């Protein structure tokens, strides 16, 4: 495989401006594509996830035990990946790998679906325990962790990324950790602070864990490309290169 930073034998000994241009790596003259609005939106996702986690920690008697909950782990991952994506969008660097960024969509969707589908008062290791804090904290934390952060991450994927970036291999890579976590809750329920799911609940969870990545990848293959600004090689009217 050729190295774009190296020059060929035919241009190595060239002289003059043409030779200097020929020896300049393409990466050194490629325009930097910065996206400040996308960076600001992803910072908002980071702030929402961290705020929801802090409020959840304030409303429980054992904040450290929240780290064993899947909702907390998924939102921590969303905060870290969104912050990294915001930095790359702001500085014009390559975006985060779709294997990592795309996994946030099913990871956040799973506890959100469980939160709104399960009867009131029921809890699993995939959701947060019932909080005992003030009314505003008890209402705002689930709103941020189960609604705003998943929906904002979904909007980021649909509106700010190009389609068909997810590979079929992601369909078995993304469910690996949630399935391991499900096995952990079955054999060590005391470590998570939540009751062990029944066999029927475990099978339903396993089906949802495997189905959500397939749905995400399928949508990514057929969704239209977002209407983003197309970068040009040169400004209009300065050069014949367009």
C-alpha cells in the first residue's frame, strides 16, 4: 500500500515550483472541514448525559453502585464519545469510528425502551433504581437519561453523519457487551443491586439486544444523506478547479 506522505522517484529530483508542489504531501494541502454547529450539538449531548448522571447520583443513597447499572454506563459512554466527536468536528479532524459512535444508538435505546415499557416501580439492572431525591431531581434525571440523550444521539446520527457507514459485522459486535452484561445480572444480581430477571425477561432482553443493532444498521443502509454543506476545492471564481 502506498504512503501518501512519500514522493515517487520521478518527482523526487524535480526542481522549481513544480517540483516543490509535486513533493508536497496531499494531506498538507487538503482543506480542513470544520463543523462548529455539530460540535456544539455534541457538547450539548455530553452536558445532558453528565447532568442526568449527577442528578441520579444525588438522588440515591449509594451513588457508587450506580456504576453497575447499564443506563449509567451507556450515558457515560455517550458523554465521552460525544465530547471526542465535538472536538474532532471543531478542529476538522477525522470523525470517531462508526463502530464506536454507532453503538451509542442501540446502547441508549435499550434502557430507554425498558424504562417506558416496564410497569411503574419495576426495575432491572438495565435501568436506574427508584430515586429518593427532591421532586425536580427525580423528574429531570430520567428525562435526560431516558429521553433527551437517546433522542439527541439519534438526531446526531440521522442528521449529522453520512449514511451507509455501518458494516454488517457491527450486528454481532455491538450486542457482545450487552449480552455479557445480561449474563452478569443473571449470575450476580447482588452486585448490580437489582433483582435477577426471570427466564422470560432474560430471553426478551436478549432478543431486544440483538434486534436493535440490526434495526439500526438496516435504517443506516436506506436513509438519505443529510443536506450538509459541500466543501469545495477552491472558492468560487478563484480557480478553475471546482
